């Protein structure tokens, strides 16, 4: 799964080739799932506000577990009672169209979408799909495509207990009244992170939420409560393909993977839950918004990932139910085809969600560090990359020759030196092992306990561990059965570019992740062996070592740091990889080595099988951090639009690590800490999320649904596509905007041809009048001027900033700058600039423009270094 980042160069190439071959062998005449959209507007376009419920089944005393709207024996129709009448009518329209067009032919309708988009998913042949596309009422017919999945200490690292939480009354109220919808692999409802009886405070479910709790054998009645307020699953597209494995995937909201439980608890898990793994205590866990409510829409599965038709159904249902935030730790497996990456069913459904006031967070993807690797494209989606926080778990082994080798492993150390014995040198004399991987220590029957007992057992970490065919748990159990003092794993030299997360071990143990360091270990070991000069049998094991444990965390000031796997910008506008005038990712958040809840049925990481918590890494972990923090902003500013929330997060983001230096970005899979340089906006967006500052942004940059429509209409050749997806006509009188023109909290210019003026409009949400001074740091090869250089702005008032950019050289290398707005009430607002291609011409440079570095103007408008 993408939540755990593992890269194996040799294996990955084979997997990619295999996938291509399978696609070529597909029978092109066979039936497949298609998503069909109609030109008639969906129901959300007819309902500008959410209906309030007069009564709610969760209106019970805090001491009761509470009930839930239940959906018995659910079908795949994504219609709740609130919109049943309208949804049924739309579904009948879909059925009627299919009967007319495919009269007498076989087909299977899987979903009727009616809230965010008007359409349906259907299993038909390509010829039948062609018939549907020829109907005048049909807008789009698109083949379904696959998607994939992309904290104890992070609340402290983000400053929540003394900052954002404290401002809003502490963790017991943080996020209250906000519903976060998670589209993922489901949830384990029995986990204490999702219990609703841990506080004596009243815990009412927001009246605007109208979702239901699906009841199945795997997800029995009572699974939902006032914390977990809704749960459904969507798998029709997968089932029609014959790849749904009921024993692993569960035809219910239950999480058979672990990924969804993990992300849900990061966003809104209960506060103060003890994290105990392999018998070791690793602190207490908390979600970012521990009093927010969780609604789960399962559309991803362990066996196969997921499909867009199911994801769109989940998005449609979440919006219809009334969630405030949607968290998507999923990305498409391929870049969407067509004239722009923005035009795909998932992104367009999320645009409608944006129109309904829902803030949408999506993982950037784990395909970094190469440029243009982001898998979240559209400006109305808040895209989050992954950074390391300051806590690390590492251990080491001290050899008898005083050489120390660093390793990983959530395991205790040894209290003294023990003799080293390799599994290959501890075979039973009476047996000749048939398994060439006997040195992996997966089976104790071939090993001699007399030799191993009381010693450190050396095992090989081979490719089979990477593929999941061998496990650390099995090796630890072997060591335990043979009474070993501990276990040491050396890395097989054939594994290249492999990055290993810390793994829990109940015995003293260490994994040496470097093949070069593993050679040092084995060279020392072999040099200390004494052999019989005739038989060459080992008569004495002379090597000794002491393991320094990895249960206690270490803390580093060189954090945050952009992880090598975190996907990078610039944002690819289309399949030709042209650059969009949109900054992606938007920002970064903690995503590496994150402790969070784990499903009792979770098998995504075999090393955490049966545990209540797991440590995972990936942009999947970063996105729910921001979803939870967005819930805190929504709680404080309930009338903020999604753009306002995104602006508050972006303009207040941190640009420095704990040492005060620039945030660094890893640039390579192999030895990433040795291959790093200062992060750019294409690595980290606007910076590292600053939760406390985001709750007091001072100024915000806002924009509405109509602005995005003008942007889509401004894409060359988009008129028909915009009409098909939104029902909106891009006529000759339509105002069009480029990505540069959107009032985003950043400025990205893919191609600066000589000069242009860019405008940004800020709104004062600080509650008081404030005076601002403006400073800027121009991108290399660009001169710039921002006016006005000073302005005063009243509460609720707006101010237009004019940014004049002039290319001073020809260059195709991206360069970066920043505009800083410095308020006299201590607000600081940063707007990042990125310019890729620069085309200059001979002219007099702009008067009074100077390129400043990290500058802030004084009262006379001069630039001062800060």
C-alpha cells in the first residue's frame, strides 16, 4: 500500500513491465465499467444550503453510547433518506435512458450519482458505451480507472497543546461540531480512538450531518456512536470485475487493511490514548481535532486498491450527508487524459463539493522526488506533501572492535556484549536445508539451538522481506524459540534503494538498513571465527556485540524535512507535462514515522499484525493532519469558505526548521540525508503547516466557485468539456481567468513572456483595523514591484495588491520568490512566487524596482534585510 513507503528499484521495474503487459492483453471487446454524466445539473446545484434536521437520533445524554441512523442490508445506491425522493427520481431517469439506448441488451447499472454530479456508473461493452455517448442528453462517457492509497508526538511538534487547542478551550473542545469525511479503506469501530464515552462533556452530533451507519455482519449495529457518526462502503465497480475478495476486503465499512483506521485517528482520534506495541509504551496518541466527528466512506480495499467509480460515489455521498471536510489519502494510478488534468470525474465531483462549502484535502502522492510527480492537480483541492517531524527512533550495534553501526528497530537493547552467530553457521548437522533462504531465520527447525542459545542471531534481510514472503515477526519468533539473546538483520546487497520504517520487536534487535554497513558487520564477524584447519568447521565464535535499544525516541532540530518520496511540483497541466499556473503541493505536514490507530483486521503491514497501533509513513499520513487542522479553523471560523481555510493554512506556513535554517528536501531514494538541498515551493508548497498561526491569519485570499468556472473556461478548447461536466456554458461574454489570475495564496507563472501584472486581493479577518507594510524577494531573473507598499485595512475590508513582474533574462530554470505582508498587530502573511520559463527583451527596467532578499520595507519604503 502507498501508506508505507517502500522502494525497491529492481523489483519496481518488473512490476511496471508486468502491468503494461497485462494491459496489452486485455480483450478490448469485453465489458467494462464506464462513468456516464448527463447535462442536467445535479441536486446540489438546486439546493444552495444544507437542510437542518429537526431531530437527531444521537440526541442522548453523554453517558449513553448513542444510536445511529442505520442502513440494513445495504445496496450500492448512494441515496440517504434526506434526498431519497429527488435521488429516486434521478435514478429513474438514468434507468429510463439505459433502457431506451440499450433496449434488449445486457448491462448492469452500479451507481446513480445525483448530488455532486448527475450521472451513473454502468457495466457495458465499448460498443454500448459508444451508443450512450451519442445521446444528446449525455455529456461524458469515461472508462473507470484505478486509484491507490497514497500520531503520538506530532500534536506537540505542531504546538497544538499550548497553541491551537488552548486558543479554543483545550483538546476537549478542539474541532467540536465539525464532521470530517474520510474516503479510505474503512475503519475499525472497536478501537478506543473512536469511542464516544471518554469524556463527561456533552458530545452532540452536528444537526447538519444526515449520514447513516451501514449495518452488516462485519459491522454490526452499534458500531457507530457520537464520535463515529457515519460509515458506508462502496465496491460495486470492484465487484463487477470479479476481484473483490470478501474474506480480505469485507463488504462493509470495516477496515481489513489498516490504512483507513490509521488516517482517521490522525485527523480526529481521541486524545490521550496509550500507544503500546510489542509490549513497549510509545506515548499517548491524539488526533489533530480530537473532538471532531468522523464519517467513513470506504472505497479502497487491501486486495486491489480502488476504482474511480466507487470513489466518486463515496464523494457524492459524503457531500450529500453534510461533511465539512473531506480527506482523501488516495491518488489516481495514472495522469488523467484529456486537455487538462483538472477534467476527471474525481476532481470535478470535488469541485461541486467545493461549491457546497466542503474543504477537500488530498495526499500529493508518494512518487517523489522527481519533478511533476504530484497526483493531485486541481486548485480547488488542497494538496499535502510529507515531511519528517523531529522525533526519530533509531538504534545501533556496537561491535567488539569498537565500530558502531546505526540501524532501525523499535526494540530494546542488550545490557551487555553477546556472541554473534550467523544462521548460516548454526545449521543442524543432521539436516541439509532445502530452503536457500534459511539465513532469513523463518524456521527454527533447521537451526541448532545449542549454538544459538544465549547469543545474538544474525539473519539476512532479503528480497523476500520486501515482498512480504518473509517477516521480521517470524525471525523474532525463531530467535525466541532458540533462546537467542537477540536478533541482528543484515541487509542483502541485492536490495537497492530500500528505505525501511522502524519495526517493532519484542526481543532485543536491530535491522541494519545499509548494505555497506552490513558488509562491515559481516566482515568483522567472519574475521573473528576460529576454524579447524582440516575440516574447516567453526570451533569458536569470537565476535561480540552490544545492541543499543531503539524504544526511546531521539529528537532532532533539523526538522521538518521534505521526504524523498513526497511528490513534487510543478503541477502538470496535461499529459504533455506542460506546467500549470497552479502551485502544487499546497504545503507539507508530518507524514513520516507516524504512530496512529491500527485495525484489528489490518494486514497492510504484517509487522503490526494484531497490534492496536502502527507506525506508517507517506503522504497518506500527511493529508489527515491537515484535514484535522482544517476542522479547527472551521470550528473557529464557521463561515470561512474552503478557499479561506486554504489561505489561512498557506500564508501562515513555516519556512524554517527548528534550528532556524531553511527547510531541507531529500533529493534521492538512496542515502536521502546525503542528497538534500533547501526546499523550494515545488517541494513544500507554501511551507510546513503552522496550526496555531493558521487560526489567526490576519488576512486571507478568497475566491469562489464562479472564479474556478472562469478558470476552466479559460483553458483552450475546454468549452465542451466544461459544459459536459458542469452544465455551464462558456460563451463569448464569459469572463475567463488563467491560473495566474486566480486569487490564490501563491503566484505561479509557468511562462513569463516579458512582463505582466498579477493582482491579489486580501481580506482582513483579524477582527481589528491593521496597517501593513509590504516586502518582497524577487525570483532570480525577474524584477518585481508590489503596490501599494503600505496600506491600512479595516476589519472585513479588502485590499488589492498589484504585482508587476518583468523578465530580465531568458531562462527555462524555475526560480522562486516571496511577498511578505507585515502587520503592526504582528500578523505576517506570505505569498510565494514561482516562475518557470522566463522570456526577456531589451527595455528599460521598471523604475524603482530592486531585487531584495528576505526583505521588509521600512517606513520610507526602502528594503531592509530581516
